[in-house]
């Protein structure tokens, strides 16, 4: 069974291909450049290199968010359109879970996060279980980092932080948690499409291409304001 | 994927995708003129409460709907992937986040089935909606009027577009929506103003921006402000204007400049055909005025039906026919662009 993996949910763009949980190829870039322009050439190159035709694919796995709205849409749209066109299923996997899975051998809770601007982060809590199965302790959501760290502090157990945006929140994390915080090392901070493939092969459930939608974790600004206004009126 | 010129057939079947604003659309077009299917999923109800299109919301809806809409287009047309010769998509201009959904979907579908990818300019699409009605007679002139565009385009030959005039500020449709809002009409206001105008009288003197002599450019922001100020001042003084009269007077100013400049350009360039396309081409007042001007002339007037004037993918498939014949293909690095020169 051959699965193609796509992750464009952050600045990191990743494409990988595996057959029966054996990685055949992986392409990752980590710099701010246009995913919409570069994703399909990357997929094309990888498949060409491996001498695999689109028709040989059995499924497509994609990081469905949270992350950059546009980035997530590029990956999800490409994955669902290609899967639909090939009549194969898709795996929509949390982009935070992909990152969390880098903490495979960590026994405490794992906190992957992606900066969401204005002091906020997209985050969740995960924990490794038996046979490398990763469990979701707190689902992905958007939260003020300060409030999130208060919550984590009360858990009173070691927490592994994994993020490309760690430096942005470093001082707040070390001030709030001191020794309770464990910081991921080098490449473990990077979301990898090969890890997305591991999740697809080992524990995720595939769905139909039509059903795949991004996970933004929040409404659009316009909708939020509209709802506030509407609720304000109802209260009055 | 390089196709030799002698091999290029002209009854090709193209799957076309359009997501430049708030309509998720897909169509299957044969030979650039025959509509095998034309599916449009409008998001208007979702944006109405905001009084206009919310770009992020439009992009989200496109992502949710895209495969459903494309599937319906294939099913309606009764074709399978093996029947397709190419996939065409609007590459711009438009809302960039919205365009990206169509572009990435088209790339994925074309890649999956090894099909050529044809990039289409949204305005070329609007203009080529005319070929879904009847064949072109060159030289021709196209008036493109919509919520985002007001342009006069000269076509000397097939696929040769020369913009001879365009708006310097608001698009005509934009002015309609803003005036409608100041009359407390719901979004989109254009059709409502058109309807009210038929029941009103042109008794309020609103300005018409003719600009410099010989210019085919347009300007609607002065007119828009004049209407808004007039209503504001009237309210302060306790005067009341009938909405119908405001609509009729405003619409007259818009239509007069559109039809007059089209008439002058048609005469100057000696065109054989004039086409009026874009969302505002649905306006009954504009249609009538164009008919009045060109009915007893040698110039053939083409105004496609409403469904082909508002955003749709059939027009993209029609425009893609020219790309197909000229063998203009995009690479896998095709991107959506908010601003894009007409091609």
C-alpha cells in the first residue's frame, strides 16, 4: 500500500511517500516561500524520482491544520482533489499531532504548538501510549500562551515542548514552568511528512476525499464580530 | 505533454474551474462553445449578512465544496476523466486566497490524470462567454462590467485582447453595491437598484464622469459620493427622495456613460460586434440601452444570458479553448494572482 503525504500547514513544506510503512522518499524545506507554487512541482519530482505514477497511489495523507489558513488550504485542497480524482481515500491528520509524534520516547505529556500571533498559539496535549500509539489528551485549539502555561503548570508533570516557533515563546515558557518544561532538540522541532505517514499507517482512519476539510480551530474574524454583535443585541 | 500543432483538435473536452470570488464553479465545455455542464455553487447567502464578500470565508467554502462541484460537473456532462483533454482554471485576477483553491485543485486533478493544465484570465473568461452564444466577428469590442471590473476591451482577432479603457477608481458594480447600501437595500444591491429604477423617474441630476475627450476610461467614485451626499443632506434637511427616483437617476448616470463610450469606441475602431458581459450585464436598463443604440446598425450586439454573465466556469472553458488551440499550457508551478494583466 502506497501513501503520499503532504504538509503545508506552516512554513515547513513536506512531501513524502511510503509503501507499507517503509519510507521511500521525503522532501522537506523550511523557509518562507510560496507553497501554492512549489507543492505540485515537489510532488511531481518525488514521484518521478521514485518511478511511481499517481495511479499507483492507494491513499493520500495530509496535515489538515491547525496552522496558516492559506497553507492548510493549499495542502488540503491538493490532497482532496488528487484523492478524489484518483478515487482513493485521504487521511486528514492534525498538524500538531504530527509534531507531537516527534516525542516518541518521551514519557510525560507532549505540547506541540504553532504561533498564532498576538500572544496566541495553536496547541494541544498529547501522550505516547503502548506500541508508539499517540493519544490526544487535550484537543487542538487556539489559546493565549500565558493562559495555556497556567493550565499546564497545574498538571505538575514534565512537559515536552515541540515547535518551530519555540524561540518566540521561550522566555514566557521558562518563566512560567522553569524545570517542568523540557525543550525539544534540533530536528525534533520540525514537522516531518514521514511522521505523518507513520500516523496514517499505524493509527489514523481514512475518510472520503469530499469529507476532508481543514481544521482551523476558530471562526473567521468577520464571523466572530458578527456573532458578538448579534449576541450583544440579544442581551440588550 | 507537448502537443504537435497538426494534432490539435478543435472539439476538445475541457474541465474548467473558477473560484476567483464567491462562486465555486466547474463546467465541462466542448470545442469552446458547447456547454456539456455548468455548475455554480453560490455562497451569496453566507456573505449576505456581512454586506459583502468576506475573503477568508469565501476561501473556506471553496475548499469545502470544490470536489463536490467538480464531480457534479463531470456527472452532469456524462463524461469520465478519460474523456477529458485538458483542465482549465482561472489563474487571476481575483481574491488570492479564493483563486488558490481552484488553482491547486486544478493542478491536482490534471496531475492525477496526466492532463494539460490551461491557465485562464478571469476577464478573458467573461469576454469569451460570448462565444457560448455565437461565433465572434472581428474586430470586436467587449464591455466588461461587474462588481470588480469595468473595462472596454478591443479584440482585433481571436484571443488578442487590448484594454482601451478601464475604471480609474470603483467598478460599476461596486458603485451599485455602495449606493444600494446607502438606500438600505440588502447585498448584492445591483439587481434591486435595477428593479427600483424601472419604477422611478430620473429627476435628480447626478454627475456623469466623461473624463478627458477621447478617453475610454471610467470613473464612478464621484457619482457614488454624489448619491451618498445627496441622501445625507436630504436627511439633514428633512427632505425625502423616493428610492425609486434615486435608483433611476443613479442608474441613468452609469448607463449613459457606459453606452456612450461603447458607442464611440465601436465607431472609432469600426467593430463588427459588440459584446456586453460581466455581472452588471444582467442589468435590464443597460441591456435595453445597448439594444437601443446598436439595433439599427451594422454592429452585431451580443449579451449572453444572465447565468453566463455572472461568475461561472463555462466561460473559463470557452476562453480555455483559445489556450488549447494555441497550446498555451501552465507548468505545475502555476499560482493564483490577485493582479494579472489580461491574456
